[in-house]
C-alpha cells in the first residue's frame, strides 16, 4: 500500500495524507498553480494544488473536474455565470470544455483537492484569450 511517505506508483489501493502534501507546496511560485499528483491513471487523476495568482479564463478538453476547497478563499467564475466565492469545505464541479477562472484570490493559501475524470494531462489547458497563459506559465508539478 502507498501512503504519503512513499514515492512509488499507486497500485490497487492507497492512503494519502492530503494535508501533509498541501503543506509541502511552495509558499510562492512563478506559475499560477503548483500541484502534487496522488494518482495518474487513465480513468482518473487525483491531486492537490495551490493557486498563487489569479487564473484567466481557460478550459480543459480531456476531463471533468471536481475541486474541493481545503483552505483559502477565492472568486471563481464558471461559464457565463457571475463569480462565486469559494472557500473551505466547498465542492466545485464542471464538465470538460467549461470555461472557468479564478479572477481574484481573497485569502491565501488557496488550496484545492482535485479529482479529474478521466485523467487530465498536465498540459491540457486552453486559454480563452491568446497571450494570457501557456501550459508552462500555468502549472508547476511538485517533486515530492
């Protein structure tokens, strides 16, 4: 069985200390987001990520996303709906290709647990407006 102290691939089952991994995400980051992946199977990927800077409107072509807010507060915009405040204990869901953004971070650290179904390729990001971001400026994957 894998747990938060092991670093091998996940097998048929695992237990992760999400809080411990969230605490190890860097305090600052040049990218908009940094994450740590727990699972990365074709059917689904699970990760914890921290939002450091507002994210411009974007979408993902490969997956539906379930985001559970662990800490912080932000405004989140989904499709054409007005921004909503998201904070600890709230679950946000959106289908693939739904444009979403974090126009404002109200309280740091803004950390989410994410389950992507099926797996989200780390470079799967399409920005609505050209020049607002690239896969390299969007996310940095943690090393541990």
